[in-house]
């Protein structure tokens, strides 16, 4: 019996190919957009979790909150805050960091890129946190000032002429010698960055006491939540404001995922409009089909077809239209996801990989089929309730 229903439905769809294509166009666009958005957002979430897993669950990050509203003053972190945190015996190490986007000149060519300053003795641990390794050259040594470690893309891509070891580059008008080139890790932020000693950074940018963030690693066995609260208490006692935030790596990842979740819901909601349009298209097409096949329905009823048989035929047809559009939509959506992966890699964000999940494929197909059936429900009910005598008289 199911085979008969399928035969009727497929025959009717193929009998009016152009109308069928135009009918499912909205479904194709809607499903493709939803599949692409879900896949990309899952890839982003997975990449963020992977990045923070290398950062370590035993790290705490302290930063200034910035401007709080009219009439408030924004006071950043200073070396005094670093000293306050270093006094806590629960930490294995405490490292201040400063960073900005700066003008960099090499071989008469000027570019703007990220410049970061850390204490020389902290670079080894900081690079270990994010998976950075030296490809050529060596690490910055304590006491050195006008030296720089450059990212892979800074060396090989950013300038027309490749930057090599012992090359001279100007950062904000100050000359630095390149002593190391980092391996590419697929993260544009790190691959396009320049790392210099924190004292040299402060001289170059005239920020003698400024600190952007403080990263602190807890000793083994320390409860990170309790230590977070202790850091907040100590900073509150040492400062005359509360213009700072203390976050664990897990909290930072959660905040980013929450933002991505909201963006995902909004974008999927917009994409769903195409599905609604597609559903209306299926409904309109099925109503037209019922009118065109009124006499055919009358003949089927006169030879014994029941209301439920007519209802099933038309529901199957509308469901298959949705499934047909969903199949193409899923394929296009997956293709868009893979294009995003390739484009991200070319742009230096190789860590972003958009997954092809069987669950997403099944969801896309099932959702499209259901949209098709729901859209065709009213026309199917109308067809099933036609009086066979009136249907046979229809011209």
C-alpha cells in the first residue's frame, strides 16, 4: 500500500517538474541557510572549546572592565595589581600582558598588526598555554629589550619581502631585531602577532605602568573557584575602585558560547522565514493540484477509495516535495560550511573546522519533510472531503 501511495505522489510530482522546482525553491534556500548556520556555529563552539582546553582550567584571567557609563572613570590595571596577585601563595606564576595594534615598518613597507608585551621570563609558559613553538631562532632572554618574536604570517605573508632572522623592523618608530620566528598554528591572532619584552613595549608606546590583562596559573590541587573569589577580595582591598573582572577559562568560554548561541538563534530565525515562504508555496501548489485533479479524485472515490486514502496520497506528495527540497538544501548547506572552512584557513583561522554531522543531515531532511506535510495538510483534507458526484461533474 505504501508503494502505491509513493507511486501516485512521485508520478504527480514528475508530471509537473517546473512547478515542483519552483515550489520547493523556498524550502531549498531555508534548509540550506539553517544547515549552514548550525554547522558553522557548531564549528565555532568546538574550536573555542579546543582553544580554551589548551589554555588550561587552572588559569585565572584578570582584566579591566573599561568605561562603565557617563561620569565614570576607567582605570586600567597596573603593576601594583600584579604585585597584589603575586603575593598570593596559591599561584604557580603570575604574568602581566600588554597589547595593541601598532604600525610596523619593514623594507619601506608599513602594515598594522598586533603587538604584545610580556616579561621575558614568562614567554615560555605563555607560548605553552596557546601551543606556540619556535620555528627558527630562539626565545627572548631576561634583560633583552629591542628584540622581537614574530608570528609565521608576519614573517612569510604580511610583507612583500620575507622577514628573516636578524632582520630589523620598526614598531611604532622604535627599531627591533627579529630573534625568532614562530610556527604556524592556524590562529590569525597569534600567526599575525609580534611579541616583544614588556619593558620595550612600555618604552615604545609610552605606557610605563599600564597592564591590559594578568594571567595567573594556580598550583596543583587548588580550588579555582575559591581562588577566584580570593583574588577579587584582594584586589578590592588594594584598589579604590571595582573596575576589573576576574574570570576563569571556563567562564570566558561560556560567555563566548552564550553570545554565539544568541546570534545563532537570531540568524536561524531569519533563515526560517524562507521555510515559511517555501511552506506557503507548497500549500499553494497543492491547492492548485487539488483543483486540477478534482475529476481524478472523483473517479478514485467512485471505485472505492476512502477519504483516508485520498488524504494520504496528497500528504505524501506534499511531504515528498518538502523532502526533495530538503535534500538539495542539506547538500548546499554542507557545501557552504566547507567553503567557510576553506576561506577561514586562507584568512589565517585554520582552527575553524565546520563539521559534517549525520545528526544535522537527518534533522534537515526530517524537518523539511514535516514542513512539507504540514503545508499540504489543508489541501489534502479538502481533497479527501470532496463529494465524488460533484467531483465527477467538475470541468
